[in-house]
C-alpha cells in the first residue's frame, strides 16, 4: 500500500509541473499592414530599389550596371520609367515579364508583396520625386 501511495503522489507531483498556457502554445499571429496611403520616393521607393535592384544584385547600379538600366538614382529610373516602360517594370517585379525580359530581381527571391504594392502605387501616381 505504501508503494502505491508513493507512486500516486509521484505521478501527481510530476503532473502538476506541466503548466502550458494557451497563449504560449498558440500565440496570436503577428499581422502586418502595408501602408500605401502616401508613398514617398525617398522614404519608400529608394530602400526597396536599394535592397532588390542595386546593392544586393548590382544589376542596376549606375555605371556598374550589368543590365544597362540604372536604378540607383531618380534620373536613372526616369530614363527608363516612362510609359510604356512603367508597365514593363511593374510586370517584371510581379513576376509576369513581357517579351524577352526576366522576372525581377533576377536570381533573388521575389520582392515582398507590400513592396510591390508600393512600387505599383508610385508608378501609377506618375513616379513623383518626393
């Protein structure tokens, strides 16, 4: 009887140590919002282009551009962003390239959907230098 009592108390003691909380086991997913209400070239577009088109890939970096398209300055972008090139730019970053072009950024993961939304809104707004 003594052995059974010790076994039962041991089981109860070990069982009481299990203290998972619902919010720790099933955390609320972090939701992020994509604010495209006001898009600024300097604040929103430059970091996207820097991360995806110029610095990380070096494909569109000024004089060192391997593609022939400079995306490192506003003037460089404007030299290639006039209609219909705007449409081509948006198609390329969406992964639906037209003609013989490639989905961008070439050889890198697809640009985040929020960043694509920002680029699209900026192009549709007339590519302001703000």
